[in-house]
């Protein structure tokens, strides 16, 4: 099993991978000199003062959907995330919620435009998008772990993975529901949706009032919307979508997404 931590630009932190280094290459950040690096099955990383993570080709089938806002500090966070993971605008592999229109940040709207972005990515890369991975703009992605999580599930079927939350008592914002076994996602920890589920969401929510940006609890309301689709699906809890980074000894397994992880790394370097 290969565990790879991404190299983050500016943070100057190199992850440790078990994969054998198989070749050498160079990577170039816009406006910067070429620096020497190495490639393995989990992508390419640069060595030296300037470092950059390049997502492995095994994640070419992923479209990253980032919940953000067109104001600071969110604009800078997305720019940092793009640089850190080699997700330049030209790759069409990352879409920001403000680009999709009103209400997109709630994740109860504009899934039709996510499908359009997936098609644009396919035309650019030549490989079909099978997964949409939703992130907040300060989340950290661990490429090797994410690849392993997605590979273990059938992307041809409706699949929804994330960190599940449950109500312990009735809540007014959840309309006093007494279904305490109903899981809803923790957006901060990220989540993965297979493309069939995205299509079902686009069909379910198209032309509804969900296209507004009014919401009380978007996490709970998204779970209700997914359950109401033709897929009739509940969120599947997966421990790789982490609220905190795992301990150094690796207890609990590797994280595919770490909530606030990218922001924490930025702060450590200030």
C-alpha cells in the first residue's frame, strides 16, 4: 500500500512515500526557474527550495469542486491550493463554486454546471471524469490515500463518501426530525461523489428553488436532496475524510482529505 503526502508550494514540506522512485524530471511553476525533481507512481515532486505537488495521473478521473467565495481570504486560499497541487486553470480539473452561479456554495444547486465542467475536463484531458471530490478551500488532499479510497469503489454506480454526522437529539434547524440514524456530511472534511450520483442530483435539483442561495443547514439539506434522487442514497461514512490530521504513528489509517489542513500548513510557515 502506497502512502504519499503531497509536496506543498511555499510551505516547503515534502511528504514521505513508500513508492520507489522510478525516474527524474523537472517541474516549473509559472514565472519560476526549473528545479530538479523525481517521479513515482504517485506523481512528480520537485526538490530544492521551490517545491510543488503534481497530482498523480491516477487521479485524472477526478474533478475537484471547491466551495469558496470571491473575496479574501478565500481567493488567496484557492490560488494557493491551485499552485500546491498543480491545478492550474488550464487543466480544467478544479472548479470553484462562484464560477457556477448563485447558490452553488450550498451544494444544492448548479450540479448541471458541474457536469458541464466534467465534460470540459474530459475534452481537455482525453479521460472521462468518474468522481467529483468536493473540498472547502482550506482542505488538504493526500493523493495516494484519495486514490486508494476511490479505487475501492465502483464509479459506475451511485456512490457518496465522506465523514458522516448524526443528530443526537431533535433540532429546530432539522425540522425536529427524530431520525437519529440519518447521516449528513461534514463539508470541511471533503466528500466524493461518483458521476452517476452527480447526474441524479442535477436531474433532481434542476429548475427547483434550490437554485437560490438561502439555506439553513446546507449539509443536512444536501443529504435530504441526495436521498430524494433516483439513487435514493445515504452518505457512506469513510474514515479517510478526516476532521484532524492522523497521529504520526498512523493510527486510524491514512487521510484522503484533512479539514483545514492546507490552512494549518500555511499558518505554520508564517
